């Protein structure tokens, strides 16, 4: 009996040691999780009580908001159209005779209101507006005696100078069809379709804003898939049999240099600004439908196009489950809002993925994870998140 009692006492002693050790380990893990909580400074655009609003999240997770309706003197929301130009939000009223452009740079916080620029010509048809911190411009065409002129009107907001009208094309039959345009520093790319009667041609024009001239023009028989300017190079994907393949041209003389292939999110505009850091490019992958997730995060080598990182559907489902279980357990969202992320951005510098979750027409959450889908932190924001800009 004494022998059994001694064994029994030793058993409970070792069990107690294991429990205390496990508790100590768990506490250490909890402390490590708490110490590893990190945030990436971002700005989110969305709506709050039907007003255009920015939510700024600092590196400490603090949230500040900016009411754009008040700051930019916006009227009722239905009267304004919004266009995102890289990190720039542009608002203009379709009923404003002065054609005022109201700009907000989501990354720098800069604002600019430009009123009555590039007065319309007689018989002019406006297509779209764009701009960067200093320039605003419009795509338009006008008809004079049966001749249609398609042009880009450029106005420098820093100086009181007349608008520069840069002619892109003229036609004596039909007006050209603008498809997309985008600015890249001192250059603007304009992509448009020209009806040649029995067939169409697709033009990608490169405009130098310093000289106010079209410095080069690419012409294709088929639609261009994607194009952008990066590091003094112009990349164009125009092979309809291989939409991943980009032809690379020098911006100095537009000579061909090489080819590169990588995936692009099908929701990406034709002319876009890629997220590139240390030769890595965010290259999202389209997921087979139906699925709760339209695309998955992917990072590729910018030179070779080889995949360096890709989050699987299983990873996304596991992340969504953790968010719903640990962050939203008692949250009751409106029926119209899906219980899954709406969008994401990748910070290549810190290898952090920022997921946005709308929870109502005025609220949402932002969840920060590592590449393995481990949640670093989360923040509730007083906007329905629609756009994310990483600082």
C-alpha cells in the first residue's frame, strides 16, 4: 500500500509540474502574440451615413476620420461621380457648369479644388476626367464640319495658364471610342478604339506632359489586355492568346527590350499602377467560380514572373473562419453584407496582407495578417471600406 501511495503521489506531482509548465508556456505564447501585434499605416475610403469618408489607421492602430463632404464641399452624393487615379480620389459634379474637379490624395492627404478648367469647345462631348497633384485633364472630342477631333485637355493647377489641347486622333466619319487613360508622372497613357468601318483598331498613345505632345503610338488589331509604366519602361500585354505576357519597351526610344509573364487580377483596369517592391510584384490570381473569394493574394518575381507566394483557397477559408469565430462572434451584420472579406492589399515591405470586411453601409473591419494567414491585429472602422491605400 505504501508503494502504491508513493507512486500515486509521484504521479500527481509530475502531473502538477506538467500543468504548471503548460500554463507558463501558454502565458508566454499569449505574451508573444500580444507583443507581436502590429499595424500597417493605411487610409481607407468608404461611406459613412452616405457621406464620403476617409479612415486613417496609424502604426499604433489609432483611427482618425476625414469627412470629405465637408473638406471638399461636396453636395449630395448622387450629384458627384468619383474616379480613382492611383492614390487620388477625384470628384466632379455632372451638373456643375464650371466643371470643377475636387481632388484628395489618399496617401499624402493633399487636397485641391480646381474650378472651370479647359472651357468646353462648341459641340464638345466629354468622356472622362483625371489628374495628379498638379495637373487635371479631360478626354473629349468635338465635331466641326463633319470632322471629329479626339483630344486630351491638360491644365496645370499651379499656374494660371490656358489649357493645352493635345490632339490624339481625327476622323471624318465616327468619333473615337475612349476606353481607359491613366497618368504616370510626366506621362499619360490613353487607350482608345478607332472605328475603321469594317474593322476596329486599338490605339495606345503615350503623351509627354512636358512637351504636350504624343511621343509614341502603338496600334493593335485586337484589344489590349493590360498596360502600365514602371521604372522608365512601358509594359503592354496585347497577345490575346497569352494575356499574361507583357512586352517591355524603353521609355527613352520605345525600343523593344524583353518579355515577361505574370497574372493580373481580372478586376484590374486596363491601365493601372502595379504594386512593386524590391523586384516583387503583387499579382493576384483569379479563383474558379462559384467561390466566396473572387481572387487570392499572390506575389511574383517582376523579372521572371515566377510565383514567390500564393495564398490558397483553403488558407482563405481558414482565415475567414478565424475572423468570424474570433473577431465577429457576436456581430450581427445586415443581410446584404457577406460574411467574408471584400478586398485586400499586400504590403510587400512587411509581408502583411490587409483585408477589409464591410459590416454595414457605414461600418467595417480591417484585418492584418501575415502570409500564412495568422492574424496580427484588427481594427473596427467607421466606414464601409471600399478602397485601401498603404502608406
